[in-house]
C-alpha cells in the first residue's frame, strides 16, 4: 500500500531497461515526449520527478499566464527601445 498521495501501479522493465510511464500518470503530471525527469534513489526504490522549468513554475502561479504575457510585453518594449537607439545613432 502506498503513502498518502501515491498511486501504486505496476510497470515492467523492458529491453535496455526501459520503462513506460502509464497514461494516467503522464496525464496527471503533464509529461510529454522529450520532457526531462529526475531519478531519485530512495531506500529500496526509485522516484521519478518531472523537472519543471522556472518559466513553467512561474507561469503556474496565479494569474495563470502572467509570466508569458510579461515576457511578450517586454519583448515589444525591447523592439521599441532598439528602434529609438537606431534613430539616435543615425
């Protein structure tokens, strides 16, 4: 029996020691092909944890999407600043 918050599932180790992460786990953790996972050895087992980028983490904070909107606005500001600098040095 697992700890609180755990979902005990059986998986099989394949050729070259590969494992397949069950669909319900991939969906719950939003794991996609190419994502990096951290492997942690604990006592008599292993734990896989999805590595979340700083932008993904910040973007998950409410209001959702705020970091992406900020970066988009900042990119537009940089373009305007560069245009002004180019006008001044002509």
